[in-house]
């Protein structure tokens, strides 16, 4: 069932591992079939070296597992909530990549410091508020998703496909699983650059809205002219 | 004798080398057979590229070598002391991995800054006191172990399987040799994140006890739900 | 047409990718045939893993594409302007390499901090001024080239083959495509060293003009004695 | 002539390249046959990928080339001076490895911050004074060697086989070419740890003389007990 989706999600998880963003069995990527209302996600705690498409778990948008011998990622309810609230996304990626996690731990937003950022994220990558004691003790992973969506009130998630969860790490998303991983890779690089930029200048100052518009819009939307399309 | 243990310890040492945590012939990993009261450890100063299971040295808990053509690691008495004092551990790993060694050199503890840490260490990774002149001059390696155990009075070593030895480097442990290496890898990553977190925020502030409990306990103990078991 | 040039430019782009300076499809390298007034450049947004010499696009110095099935890099007008203004250069390289991009984002010049720098760049690597709203909104990529050339008034571009574009990233150049990539690699390393030098000493202080002369001139010009020529 | 020495020196240069300490054609390693008063050194500006034992150049201690089709490294007179002044060394290595070069550029000594350092260097790794205008303009490379030897007055070079040349980079040495490279690798790692230690603690504080003695002497000298000898 949904063999192609499972294949894509498996490959996206392997790309995450090969990118160096994650070590051990950290991180998880999912992708959704919107017509069927089913998403495919990495099984919990499985070694990337052994991951095969048939290991990928299928989960319905009401949270029920519909296929797979293994338990899905323990972060499944977070992915679920993002898919439910944001109809426009097709893939979600969670990592503990080191520089992005440092931003999450420091609860520091990443303003658009340059065109590398502007090419992929249309403005500041935000930090969630701290998740509360009650939210941790009851349905922690679901509430992680809710706290992310709360932070994006007034922001279109497709335009800034990344967030730092306070004290935790980054989530990224995209139109499919592969793009969510790509956004995780870009976020890690933008965070590394941000750390060094602050080390040099003592501050993090955003580029102008005009330059942000230019770079974001030459890659996204109807007037994009980057790439071959 | 104890062929499987020697094989496991050899493999764990090679994993340490492949992880990039150590260069040259630095670092050493051991694992113990509690029934026989014998542990297996890397020989001293041997090139990882040439290490084979038959090179692994077997040592009794009274410190006597029971098998092996080579001299055991010069840090053997440190491993010995940890095994003697802490009946619940099955493997010990010592590295000079760069970020963790910086914490040891700076004599800076690593509080639980985020869930990456909380997933593996149930609270602050402590620093030992400085080892004294007398302790250095007589049985230095044994006293290194004693100073570690002294620091863990009141802490269950299984819950925080890592320490920074002041002016020296990290030791990690686990239920077997492989897990002690894994904890060394996680510690290095947590220290890298800690360095960047402090660089961003100017401080190192722990996450809440509730979030620490949640992450630690979803991976450890009877109510764990991470992974496939 | 110009098969050898396309081959060289393809190889230089692959070297850029293999050097680790760029991730994803970031970056672009070009090389020019001055006799024909035609330069060869990477197509826009193409995966390095799939790049072949026949994909390289040929562009005339008046901006017209003369060969190639694909669209040239969106940064083509920047390369064009550098070739038009600076008759002595034969290759141009643009990256978002992390340390050099941090300098660009922090709008911080890189003085000649040591002989590593002096071996390749004859003085401070400059930062451009911020590009204006009007320059962004009309012919942004061409204006990027103009702002670079403006910054080099009074500087011979062959002697300092690198610049930081404010809020953007580095451009480097050289006598051909391969050398422009090599200068990009050296710039990234000099920036990494610069970051660590400032972290240690709290300042960035240039070496003496005599030491700069010595190192630059033992590698460049008629009295050079480095290498086999 | 001296085929085994050339083979050793070639291999040591390749190890330097594989260690990641150098990029491009940077760095050079030499080794000496004290009986013949001849040393073997890397040719100038040659690609490591193409380096073969027959490319290694043989030079007499009076500075005359005695074998080799290529010009020796432009740093040859520095190596020569170290061999002439220090009869106890058998190999010399020069790199621009990034962290050690940052120390050289910042003119910051590296005190013995921990046992990683103590295992290899018996005390502070010193920085030379700035080389003068006159010393640069006449026999620069020879004077580089003289300035190093001047800095080591009162220090046995065998016990601290490393120096930072102000504004330039590190030189390391050892009993042969391979050991000089190994000391270069250790120095780079000690410098990386030093940068992070200072970032954490705001200072660089040496460990006690007793701990330095213990670690240095368990690896060096007649009472050493590290390794298999």
C-alpha cells in the first residue's frame, strides 16, 4: 500500500542520515498522501543502516496505524498535528542537528542574516514558547505540534518552513519528504553562518526587506527565475 | 576464553575510532563479564587499524591479567575501579573527544540544556575535583577512578553515564562496551551544542525537570515507549 | 563549440562541489574565452551529481546565450559584469561557503592576518557596500557585479581575487575557472582562521607590509620562487 | 640514493595530506639521515595526489641539493636551520592547519591545558617573536628557522616539539618525518580544544606540574609505561 510514498520517505530518511545532520538513530522524516489522508513515517529507534521501504509505517490522520510491523516514531503525534493544521505541507523532518539545536536551546530566533537564508526562508525562523508542565505531562508529542502551530499564527508555514522548539530542536517541512529534509539541511547551514556572523559582529542584523523579497521570490512563486522551470 | 566478549570489545573500540571521537591511538573501551569477574580492554598504544579481537587483553577484577600477549591500556586501573564500585555497569569508554575535553579542561559542568541531553543523561554531567599531587604520584590511574566515584556519591551512575575528569577528558559507561561508546558519542555532540548554545545566549540554562523527566523516561525504564521494545 | 572550455568549467564546478564549499545546488563557476568573447557557466539549479560538460551554457559578453539547452545560472549577469570590467580575469566563482558568508553577513573585511592569506591575496579582502533598493529592484544580478567593481576602484582585481558582497556571500576569481575555485577554497580557510584568531585575541590585526610582500611575491610575479616554474 | 628515507618522507607527506591538516599543496615534511648529513624534503608546490618517492628532493646540511629533478620546498632553509641547530631531531613538519595557525596569527601561546597536551608536549607551546623587516628581506626562510631556535633557548626542542611562528603558522618536529607529522596532528587538536576551553571558561589555565609530569613521563623517557615497549 502506498509503495511509492514509502519508498520516497525511506529515501528522505536515508538522505537525512547521509547529510550528517543526525547521528545514531536520531531524527525522523515523514511524507503524506493528501488524497488518502495517510502519512508514512520512520519507525521508532531503528538504525538508518538497516532502514528499508517496507519498514516505513503508515498512519492515518486520525492517528491510527494502518500498515507496518513496527511502532512509528515516538514523534508521530507532532507530525500528525502539523499535517492536520497545515493543509499545504507534504513532508515533515525533525532533527537534532547541532547548530539548529543550539538555537533551540538558546531560545534564539534566526533573523534573515543574508541571501542564503532569504533563498529558502521568507523571514525570521521563529522559536516556540516553552512547552508547559501540563502540556509535557499529557500528550507531550501532540502538544509539541500544537505549540509549533500556535507560534505560526499569522505566518504562512509554506513561506518559513522551519521552527526551533524551545529547549528541544528544529522541525522543518516542505511540499514532500525530500523537501523537508532539504530545508533541514539549509537551516543547519544558516544557523552555522548565524553563529559565526554573531561571533564577528556581536549582533544578528537582518538584511533589507527588498533583498529578502528579491532572493526569496527569484526562487519561489510565479515570478521565480532560478532553476530550469 | 571469553571470545564473544573480546569480539564485542574489539568492535566497540573500532566504532570509537570510526566515530571520529579519537585520533591516532587515543581512547580505550572495555567490557566486563560479571559472572566471571573478568573484563576485556584495548591493549596500550595499539593502532586501531591493526586491532583484532585476539589483541584484546583480559583482566580480573583484582587487577591481574588473565589472557593476552600485550599490555592492557595504561588506563586499565581506572576502568577497574569503576567496575568494582559500580556493579550495574558493563562497559567503560575513555576518549579525548575535542568538545568534551574542552569541558574537562575548563572544569565546566554540562547542565541539561535540551532534549538531546535529556534523552541520554538524566541531569547535569558533572566534573570531578582536581586530582591531588599525592593521588597523581601514587596509583594515578586507580585514583582517577576513585575521584570519579567520589564525584558520583549520591548520583546513580546508570542514570548519568558520563563524567568530565578535570584537566583531562571524559569517561562514559553503559550496560556494555557498545553502549559506553554510544554515550561517548552523545556526550561529544551535547558538548558541541553546549558550546554553541553558550555562544548564542551567554549562559547555559537547564530545561525544566518535567521536560527532562519526559525525555529521559520515554527512552529509559519500565514506561519507556521509544524504540521497538 | 568551445568543448575544452566547457570541460574545464564543468570540472571546476565539480571541484567546487567536492571541496565541501557548497551544499545542494548552491554556487556557480564560469570561465571565459577572451578571443571569442564567450564565457561558459553552470546551468541554474542543476544537481552537481548530474552535471556534464554538455550542460554548461555558453554566453556572449553582450549577455546573449549562444549555446546550451538549459538556462544559465541566475547569477550570470554578475559574472558578465566582472568579465566586462576586468580584462585580466579568466574565471569567476560564487559560493555560500559558511565562514566567508559569515564575513559577508557581518559586513566585516578580512585583513591579511597571516602568511596563509598573504600567499594568495595581496592585502585586505574587502566588503562591498550594501546594494540599494533601486539596484535590487532593477537588474539585481548585474548591479551586484557593478557594486563589486565599484568597491575595487583603486585595487587591481588580479592581486586580491576575492570580495564579500554585503549580506550575501563571497565571489572569487582568477586566471581561469579552476583558479577561481582555488581562491574560493583559500578564502574559506582564511576566514575560518580569521574567526578563530579573533576569538583568541579579540582583534584582527594585519601582519607587516614587508611580510605580506615577501609571501605574496614569492608566489606571484616575475621574482616568484615557489613551485616548479 | 637514500631510497628508504625518500619513501618514508613521501609517506609522511601523504599522511599529512590525508590527516586533513593541509589543503591544496600547502605544507611540507622532511626527514634526515644524520650519518650522511642529508635530508629529504617535499618538492615545492607539488600536488599531494601526484607525489611519489622519486619526487622527494635530497639536500645536504650545507644547503646544496644532491638529488632530485625538482626544486625543494621554498621552506627548505627553515628545515635546514632546525636540523643544524638541533642535533636530536630527525624530522620536521610545516602546516597551515587552521586552529594552530589561528594561535600563530593571534600570537597566543598554548599552555598545557590538559592531559591531551601533556601526553605529547612537556609544557607551553611557545610563539616566536615577530620576524623583523631585515630578516624578511634577506634570507627570510633561513631567518624563520633562526627565530624559532632563538625562541627555544633554554627549552629542549625534543620535549616541546612544536612552535607557532608569529603571523605565519606552526612547525613541529620529531625523531623522524612520521613523528613530526603526528606532532602536527596533536598540536592542531590541542589548539582546537584550547579555543573551546577559552570559549567556555574565558581563560587558558595550565594543569599542575605534577599532572603534566605524570602524563608526559608515562609516555616518554626511561620510566614510560604507555604502549607495548
